């Protein structure tokens, strides 16, 4: 395969399946590691724009990808890193739904037994326009024929749950799982009202970990820095994480007494779509594998950094082969030496395989 100027393959492999939890699995553990429920969007991602589109104009771009988005971002990222992942979501019986269903269930090994296909229902679609390191989203969607909570009720037992804080309360199915002892990892979406009500954080009483970005964390805690926001959040949830994009991330774990802050990695960013979701999936992997907090942060930080070098959210999620490729060609510096723990995590017998990323564009899909 062609290599880019930085020595990486332009289309990294997903690689041979690798179980990062193999050393920590017990005979009575659930068969599934992570469950999610929500909306799967068919994402069309446009990158490499020279200028943003303006009213009454047309712009052209060379970069385009399409892939399942929404909760699929976390599901694919977790699955590629070796977690046994199940999703409950509605899928239309249109071409968008066909593509997303086959991509998740066949190419990405995500368990869709709790998901359903619906005729005469238009699958949700999002167009992401990436420009200057950020992106804007345009979404078209209708309410699913069956509430997501009904589909989520059929999800199997799991080690962990990923969800987003609701406007007023966590979904009932998430609270039930928290009561059963399943670890709930939560993030929070953008508040369109921009009121950032602190009462939303009351939901953290049922959560194990909370992973907002710096803007969200400071807004909800009414603080002026990521560090101050982390202090506030650490009073509300056992594990608090604040991500700060290319500047890195910081976290506090009340269970272990650890705190850590890691710097970001400098990469040539193409598209930041889904980077926060990929960070979250990687942090869950490290937590379930019982790694030290600093290692969990660096691993998640690396996975997010590798993802922004490619188009799309779920499409850009790295697998262990991507991590092995980065490790083999990593620059040698004091900052990179902090990632030496990867030497014990990357499969030593890693070899390229014919298994590749999901099809990049629906137009290239073959039946």
C-alpha cells in the first residue's frame, strides 16, 4: 500500500483481532464488554475545503467519506480495539440503512441482535463539513418507529455502558444497569440553549465515569479552566476526565486515588469528527483492562490523535494494527517515551492482513 510522507500507510489495516482484556477476564464475566443504545446516522463527511460554503455559492472539495455515525462512532472504535460490543438502534430499510447495518454487523463485528430494521422509515443522515480543524453538521432525521429504550431493554448484560447525559435524567435502561453494578461511562452533548444548567450533572450519581470536553466541563461547572472544572467534577463522579483536543487531557480517579494530565500529540489533522467518541472508547478499554490512569489517558489520547488524520468518525477509528504502525514509526522524543507501555500491549506477532477498514464511500459499495 502507498505510504504518506510521515511513513504511515495511507489506508491502515484494522488488523488481526486482538483481545486487550484477555488477562483480566474471569469465567463468570458477561459475554459482552460494552453496550450502547441511540441513533446511528449515515454520515457523509466532506474534508479538505479551501473555504467554508456561503449562501449563494458552491465550493468543491477533494476529500469525502461515508460511514455509520452517532453511537456507531463509539461502537466501532471499541470493537476495533477488541471489546465485545453490542448496539441497540433503529435502521431503515433504505440504502443508508443497508450500508450502516452491513458495515457494523459484518465488517466491524458489532452485535446488532438488539437492533431492528424498519420499512418505510428514512434512516437518519448527517453531513459533516470539516474546515480548519473543526466541523459543522447538518442532520436530517425522523423519530424512530420504536423508542430506543424499548430496543435497549433487550441488550445483553455487559461490563460497561456508554451513554450521554440527558436533558433531565439518564435513560431508565441505563439506571437499571447502574443498579446492577455495570459501569456507566457518560459524555454530554452540546447544549443548543447554551444555558449549561449545572443540574444536568445530578445524573452523575449513577455514573462511574464522565468524559466531557473542556468547553462543556467549564460551562457546566461555571469554572474558568479545565483544571478547575476537573476539581468540581471529581466531587460528583468516581472517575472524571476532561478532554482538551490537541492540548491533551486530564483526569482524576477517586477509586485509585490517581490523578494525571497528558499532553496532546502533534499530527496533521484532516477531520476531527468523532475524535471525542474514539477517545471515550479507548479510555473504556484501558479502564476495563485495569491500566493505570496515566496509561489510560495516553492510550485514549493516541487513539483520538490517530483518528483525526483520516476522514469520518467511525471510519477513522484506529485498530491495533494502526497502533502497531504508529509504534513502529514513532518519532523518538522525551514526550513519546511516555508511550513505552505500548510495547507490552501491542501484539508481538502482529502481521498485516487482508481485513481493511469499512468501505470509505457508499458509492463504492458492492452487493
